[in-house]
C-alpha cells in the first residue's frame, strides 16, 4: 500500500516544506529521505493533524528561486513547477526540452542547486561507495547505439542495481553527456 509520506510527515509535524517544495526536518535540513513502515505496535491516537507549514526562513527568502536553473521555483507559490524541475527532467527518458539551457546541468542525477544554497540547510554529507565505472562501461553508457543487453554484459546494470538505482540505466548516458557538455569537458573526456 502506498502512503503519501511527505504529506503524512508534514501533518505529524515531523517536517516542514521549503519554498523549493522539499522536506526539511529540524536539525537535519533537506538531505533526508522519508520512509514509511507498517507496525502492529499500539500507538497513541493523534487527536488533531498539524497544518503543513512553510519554513519560517523561507518567508522573506528567495535564494532557491534565484538559483533554480530552470525557473521551477517561484516566490508566489510553495509548490514548485515540477514539469520544469531539472530533477524531474533528468530522471525521465526522452529529449531535453528546448528551453533547458545546456549550462543548467549540474548533477548526473537530480539537481541540488536549491538545496546547496539554502540557508536553512545543513552541510551535505556524501558517502563514497567505492563504485566506479570503467572506461569501457562509460563508453557503453554514452553510446547511443548501446542496447540494454550490452550494458548488462559490461556490468553497468549490476552496478546500478547495487546502488539501488536500476531505473536510471536509460537516462544515465544522456545525463552524463549533458553534464560534460555543460562543463565544456565533453571533448577532453575523449568519449564518443
């Protein structure tokens, strides 16, 4: 059964929304992932749901709207324009819309511009998984003629599954090309 985790967490008072429509937890910032679990424990009944609220810091701040590379965030509403969000665009297959600037790309998956610059946020902590793609695997990802079977043969599919990201197999090469081009590194990478 699917549950609206963000809305549930908001009504329980566990998170608040930022102007960028991302969940913020007190003392953690927005670098969180909401998870839901079914339990058979006896829990206290919630008498009244809390109203989901915007972070106080967002009321007079527009930093995230100013840095959004696709203008998905506006100051006149809390909900971002998801159809314009770079994260939405680069996690779904297909061609880039003409209005996406080549310089907009800043991550292989997702976009962190609004979170990186947010004064309410905490330092992004990263973990090195030790996983890397070989030159052959990278060439296979970047090759437009590459088939799913060929990517599986080179180990790309297994590595993405290990990372818990099997769905990105069909966008990873396209996104890497865009990221390299946005940093003027495509030619120096000596890739096809």
